[in-house]
C-alpha cells in the first residue's frame, strides 16, 4: 500500500469520508471510485480552468464605474480621459479582484459542504456583462445607478432562494421552449465574443464606424478621432496583435487538453505586457500608469473592500431596474439549473428521472451565493461549466468544490498580480468562452421554423442590441406570435390546414409531466393525511432500468482513480456541447 492509498483509506474511514460519501466510507449511497487525493487534484484542475474569472470579472464590473462619479464634458462624455476618474476606476478594479475571489471562495464552499457536488461557483460570465453594459452602462451611462443594480441582484437572490425552497425554480425552467433555452446560451456567447473583440474589455479588433456602426479597428490610439473611431492605420495596434497571439495560444492548449489553458494564455500575455519599456506595456509612463505600476510592485497585499461592500440603494422606481431583475432571475435559473444537471449527469450521479442527489440543497446554496455576490458588489453567481474539467479528473464530491475554494482563498493575497491583467490578455478569454457557449447551437431544432426562427432571433438580437434581455424577450414573443397564429389557423380550419407537426419539438409533455411540489411538501402532506411517507419515492438509481451503461457512457470509473468521458475527458467544447444538449433532457420522465 502506497502513501497515497494510506491517506485515501484513512480519510475515507473518517467522519469526512462518511460525510462526503467517499468510496469505502460505509456511507449511505457512497460514490464508488472516489478518493480523497483524487478529489484534491480535481479541485486544482477546476480552479485553474476557471481562475480567469478573477481578472475578467473585475475588468468588466469596474467598467460600470461603480461608485465613481463621472463629470462628463462635450470633449469627454464618458470620462475616458479624466485622470481622477480613471484612478477611481482602477481602485474599484482592485476592490473587485478581492471581491471576486471572496465570492467564488464562499460560493464553492457552500455548494461543496451543503450539496456535496464537485462544482465551482463564481460571478457568471454574460450576467456580469449584462450588469455592466446594459443595466448600469459603460462608466455609469445607463439608466440604473450601480447601487440600485446591486439592490436588484440582492432581491433576485432572495427570490431565488424562495423559488428553490418551494420547487418553483425547476418548474420555471420547464415552461420555456427548449430551442429558446438553448438559443439563450448561444446568444450570450455571441454577446461575450462581441465584448472580447472591442477595446474596452477586449483585444480592440472591432471599432466604431459612424456609417456602419462597427468596422475593423485595431488602430493605435493616436490614429483615433474624438469619438474613438479609427481614421486609418487599421490592424497596426500592437496590443491587438498581442491579443490575437493570446487567442491562438489558448486554442492550441485547449486542443491538447491542457488544464487551465485559458489562464495560461492570460498569464503569458500579461507577463509580456508588464515591462514598461515595450510597445505593449500595460504601465505607460503616465499618471494612471504610474499608479497601476506602484500597486503592481506590491505583489502580495490585501486590498480593502470599502467601495463595493454592501453598496445598496433600494430605489426601485424605474422600469429598467425591474426588467433587469426579471432578466437576472430567469437567465440565472436557466443557466445554473442546466449547468448543475449536466455536470451531475457527466459525473454519473443523476437518477433515472433526471434529478440529482441534494438538488434542493444545491439550488439553495446557489441562491445564497447570489446574495453573497451582491453584498460584495458583483453580479449574480452561477455554476461554471469548467467544473467538467475537474469531474473529468475524478472529482465527484464536495471535496473538489472545497479545493476550488482554497485556490480562490490563496488568490486573495495576490490581488496586485490579478489586477495587472490587461484587457488584451483577458479579451481572448471572452472570445473562447463565447465560442464554447455557442456550441449548443447544433441542438436547436432547425427543421421546424416555429422553433428555429424564434431561436435565431434570440441569438442575433442579444449582440446586435447589446442586451440579453431584449434577445430573450424577442425570442419568447416571436415564438408566441408565430406558433399562436398557427394554432388559431389549425383550430379555425378544424385541423385541415396545418404545417408538418412531426418536425416540431414536443417540449410541453416533459414540462408538465412531473409534480409541481418538491419532496418536502409531499412529505408534509403525507404526514398530515396519515398516508405512507415516501422516504425513497425518488431514490437515486444510478443504473436505471431504461438506461444501459453502454448506451450512456457519460461517466465511468477507470481504475478507481479518475472519470473519463466516453468521447474525450478534458475536451471543453464537448463538455459545453453536452451541457446544452442535456438541457433538453432535464425533465424527461
């Protein structure tokens, strides 16, 4: 017996092993093939796969301006040249780096301890962009102040918690047509890609054009007019080419299935941009550059959270804030629910009804994480699809999530490093994540126009209007109008005039086939009525009668150490594809 086997055996036979249902612990429904050291390795893999969120989320949220006040002028309407304002923005970015690490740490601990799931949670990509560029606006130019937007996120988290307790969350996720749900994730991917191509939070490949709205950019700063549009010298910006290099590095590493490929690309480009004597330096010899470089030299420090912690203003009188609240709520429900179910299935611990163990605790933990995120001044939290990288390494218990949380805890002390990742280093990450989210487009029902056209509207309206909310609203309304007219014509003609219904997706059968009430309400009802209590009514059957192992190789234990997918374990595009494909199977009986 090796030292690793000794450690695994002792941990498994302890209280920790029984609580987390490790193999050999004797716990009820222990998870076969799980090992303590394997869980730690899986947690490290997940952390490196999603650690990019620390710098990316801080960059995006700080673009909102936060508590900073912009005194605009005709020459500088959004304070892009105001030194005092830019210093305030940089200070807020430092706050958000600390806050993002703290949020991810707390959220991952919650999901690991209370739900025993190997998932990493952090402020969600897409939701943070919507929060910044649609709700608050770039440098506070939107209709909703930063503090009011945070109050909306806090309220959303409280509503989220109540919906999770009473089982309404699952029901809400069912009633949207599947093509719209899949298209929503794809549209967010396009939205993120568009942000990553711009200069404010990306590589600067796309720039302003007063005639066509957007065009090819990537020109040096001295070649831009007062509006920021290129007057010439396109594709001559050195930082854009550095961003393209970072994108290539990330893609190649992902093709070789290197864990943490996105983070490696960000770190490489950032290190290249730190020397002050090159053309792509992130610390130019300006007042702002000197301030940033002075903080960077500290390397290890803890930055206070005075400007983001508990910044709430409950002035909910505007129409826009209620639209934002509803959008946050519904997008979070669909995205997090889909990710949790798909990752649970990938790990091999879903039951034959599509549910997974400790699902109610998982949803409640996620809701509490949203509240925690609002208290730290950030947009809503969500489960990360990068958790699949850790599951592929063998992570199947909450120990993996706790290991992820430990990684974020360590990163708290290195905020000067994470604060110095330039936008042309993090922009490629947005493009990569956008492409991964777009992989689900293949699962849209393109054979039936009543499903395909609303889905297409959802995908295209999001980036073209710079709004997730408008894309979702456009897709739902177009679906109701198109299919509603078809329904009326069908009924008016007594069924003689109708399209080929065999091509449409039958999403409503699965949506309405399961009980609306959660298990605990059914338990209380049986207790009050004196009926037998359904202790194991929804027992978790890992080898159900209607599923055969050779037909569902989503997760098998190999050698008792790691889990490998039937196709490819670490291929993140496959994971993302599976995520959206399985959204269509969440509620199938």
